[in-house]
C-alpha cells in the first residue's frame, strides 16, 4: 500500500516540475471544457460498454488498489504449519479453526477435511474455486484495461473540436473576434490530448496492472493453501509440510518460518 501511494504521488510531482519549467503559470493547463470532453466521454463510453452498475464498481476498485493485501505467503504458511501440528495432536481440532482469524480459503479447505472428502475431491473442489476466483477478478482487471483505451481517443476528439474552432476563427473577417476564439480553441485542441494521455497512462493502466499483480499474488497463495490442505488430509508430518511449503518463499524469507515454527 505504501509503495502504491508513493508511486501515485511521484508522477504528478514530476509532471508539475516539467510544466513549471516550461510554463510560467501551470494553472493555464486547467481547462474545464477539455476535462469534460475526456472524463465525461470516458465515463459515457464505459457505461455503454459495461453498464452503469459496473462503472460504479470502478470506484471500489480504485480503493482496492490502495488497500493493504489481506494475507502474505509467510503468514499463510505459518498458519498451515500451526494448524497441521494441532491436527496431528488432536484430529478433532480441525473444526475449531473455523472461528479463528485465518485465510478464508484455508477455512474452506479445513471444512472439506472435516467433512471427510478425499484428497482428489479436495483438489478438484478447491482448484475449481481458484479458477472461478481468477475469472472473477480478471473481469475487474479487464474493466480497467478497457477504460484505459477511451481517454486518448476522446483526447483526440477534443483536439479535432479545438482545431475546428481554430480554423473557423481564422476564417472570420474580424481579427479581434478571431483572437478571442483562437486562444480557447488551441487550449482545447492541445490540452484534451494531454488529459487523455495522463488519464490513461497514469491512472487506468497502472491501476489495472496493480490489480493484476494482486490477483497473481492471491492465486499463488490459494494454490499453496491447496497443497497444504491436501497434505494435512493425507496426515503428513507437520515438519514435512513445513519443508514442502517453504520452497514457495524466497530464500531470504524462509528463515523466520524455519526457526519460528515447530522443530
């Protein structure tokens, strides 16, 4: 979450420094008409593509990007090792973990163990859950990637509108009237392209890539949970489970798991 916020702040700061060096008054870059063309056009195109309900979810996705991941690989492995140790000592303890604060997917796996499913059944059910989770969250990523296509297009539309106004002003007989129109027309022509590029490449594309990385992280955790649940169902030794799962971590992250759990 912290790195996302830092990245979100750095880009506007760099853009501001570049603009401040090129333009004495950066507030000249604020054009409400240009913003309306790009932002309003993007929202309207998104509504036509996905519907109003899905576009409203976009704001939730934005908040999701800045939220801290709910779980880490290290914590999940520690949970699996702790649970496997408890179950080895008391098989009936498997039901007691449903009320504890552990990964929800791990709770699902323990419920399957409690209900007496075979390891093949558990693998099939939980892998099907992973596939559905992937499809569901990929739809969110695709939503942002699709929206990223619209701002540059509407920026070009604004550019064309501005150029039309500019050419119309140049064709007028009154130079004074032309001078009053050329400035706003040029502003719309150039600024809408800038707005479209910034909105797409600074906002939509990074957000979609962030969600994609979070999705990969969550899918990897869920696959690791499946491995752990199946090993627990097979009643494997907790030390074996620890050694089997710890390979999912980077070498520098394994030490705390190896020294902080069962020996």
